[in-house]
């Protein structure tokens, strides 16, 4: 039987709040068995860019990354956010290592085509070296993955953290039984975004298609769920959409949206 | 017989110049056998700090690191400089990994006492986990070390790159025959700082003491050479002080100051 691997993806909101982040990392540190954390960037990159006089431009929720912005995300994601988390986790007894896709060449990506939108130095995942990550896990080292990749020719690229989480989950599912947790600030997929009680506890692919058609599931949830169902189709064992505070309940009494095919 | 390990320390001047850096990395990438690169920060941290409205304060050539400055050095050293180098090396066929001391817990440090000077979040190396680095080298992965450590309790610390290079060299000399190269913008130790032809090709510890007393060797060279002789005393095989462009000649015809006990 395959060993279990828990992969958590946390987004901006947790990273922007020191107390929430510390609570999350405390729970993450005590998760038994193999684990990986994938983090986004939060508002910090936008704030630092602003203070440096670099304008942030977003198209469909994605950051346009020119040379100056690439330097900001390399600094903020790869340096500030990633290294602070790694140091915090070491303080909590979790032997973490922070990685960009360039480190150990573990993710190569291709620069996104400039048509219809030129996102600049933004990369779409091309290949994950699952052996590089599995080798760390075998040594009880916990990878903390920043949303940065590279093209294998010397160029860093800015890459969406959800996409990194799903690519890594798929690549590692050959060797591990992977549970993938997309964490955010809502309890899961809701039929009414204003009402946390409207949580869909189990969401099948068919039900998702129908709710999407009805407009009940919309906006930012669509790329997230498309991504998430794709990982299930590609061999990931379990996929959950949940509030980041639920991390302490993953072994029992988890409140989340569980996806099923 | 022990395998050879080459450890290079590069300072700010190389990092500040894209062309010099690329040339250095090209030569570094093709060095055969085990290798490690330790990098300083260059002027970029000072420039970014200034653009962010954070004042740089130096005491005896060392950066005073308050909370705001720690965030700058985590960003610049751990993110911008380190990750860009790693991506460049991958493009040159060298399987690099960028590390702060917190990553894999490979260096713990103690925050420097606040008396006589309060340097803030500056750490002095306490322990190097040589097995963590040796494990990477055995897998043909090349560590690229940023001048950042941690206290093991959750706190990142700013640490001098020369000190990291010497601590790592000493720790790895149990397992490897270590050649340590301190690279900078002069051909080595000079008797006349204005005259590159005044290079001292071989410098014994006794000669160093005498030149120091005569005031021939002074200022910034003293801590560097004290550090360097210390590593020789602690088991490092060879220590060189040299121009960074000499990296292409390390196998033969090296022009440098070679230290001897």
C-alpha cells in the first residue's frame, strides 16, 4: 500500500495575517506522515511593489509580471515569505526546506504565450521532478514550495500556487496516496457565498458541472475547481476545499468540501 | 583518500555586476567534483532598503539589522540574489539548490550580544549540519548558500558570508579535502593596495602576523585573513584569496594568495 502524503495549499489571506499564519504553521508542524506546503504570495508583493514605485497590473486575477515585478516576486515569495515560514517551522520542530522550482530543478515551466494577454514572466508548469521531492520526504524533510518556477534556460518565472499544488500532487501520486487540501478563508464550496452554512460537503463532478451552468458556482471558484477535479482525474486520492483552520481536524471531524468524480 | 570539495565565497562586487556574475557562474558551473558557493549581498540590499525608505546603518563594515532591515535581507539575499543565481546555474547545466541556514536546519546561529554594539538580528554561527550538505553533494546537487541563518526558535538572522564560508568549510573538512577560495576584486593579498603586482603569492601565518604589526596588511583584510587562517588551523586543506575571475584557473596556473600555516 502507498504511504499517505498530505499537500496543503495556502493562499494570500493566511500569509497576510501573522497570527493566522502562526496558528496554521503550528498545526502543520504536527501533522504526522509526509507533508508538503505550497504557498501563494498574499498582498505583500503588491505592497512591496507599491513602495518600490512598481505598478501592479492584474488581468483576470493574475499578476502581469514584467522584469521589475519578477524581481519583486522573487524577493517576496522566494525570500521573505518562504524563508520566514521555514525558520518558523524549524522553531516548531518541523525540518522544513524552502524551494522555488529552480532549486534542484524540481519544476520546469514554459513562459506563457503572449497572446491573447502578455503576462510577462509567467510560467505554466511543464514538468515536476517527483523524485527530487520524494527524496526529501524520505529524509523527513518537509518541502515548502514558493510560487516560482524556471524555464531551465536561466529564467525564473512567476507561477500560480494552485497550479503548482496540483502539478506536484499529480506527480507524487504515482508514489504516494496524496490528499490535497486547498485552504482558503471560506469553509469550502458554498451555494450562497454569504452563508457559511451553505457548505456543499460532497461535490461530484456532475453536480459541479450543473451548479456551474446554473451560475451557483462562479468567478474565482471555477479555475480552482477545474484544477482540483483535474488532479482527482489524474490519480490524486482525495481533494478537499476548506478553511485553513480546519488543518487541525484533517485526521477526524474535518469540515470541508470533499470532491468526488 | 578524501574526495575534493571546492568552496567559493563571492562578495558584493561580483553580484552587483550582471556580466561579471554571469562569467563567474559559467566558470563555476563547469568546475568538476563537489562544489559549494557562498554569496554575500552586494549593494542591492542597501539600494532596495533605500527605495523602501529604510535607513542603512553600518558599524565597522557590518550591517545593523533591525526588523525592517531583516525583511530586506531575507528578500534580497534569500530571494532575489539566491534564486536568480540558482536559475542561472540550472540554465548552465549545474543542478543547484539555494539555501538559507534555516533550510534543512543546516546552520543554527546565536543572536549576537547587544554589547558593545547592538547589531540587531545578526547571528554568529553556532552549528553546521555537515551531513545535510554532504547528502546533497552525494546526489550531485550543488548548494548555493545565502548569508542568512536562524536561531532554531523561529527567528531568521543576518550572518556574514565569510563566516558562513569558513564554518561550512571546517564542518565539511571531516569528510572532504576542502579547498576554500575567498573571491574578491583584487588578485589576492597585496603589500601595496594600489599595485596588483605586489601580490603575496604565499602567505604564512608568521609572515601575516608580522605584516599586520607593520601595518602592511590592514583594515578589511584582517578579519578576512583571521577567518581564513582559522579554517586552515581547523582542518581545511587549502585556502586561497583571489580575484573571482581566477575561478577558471583553479585546476592550473592559479594566480592567488595561498595561505600556509
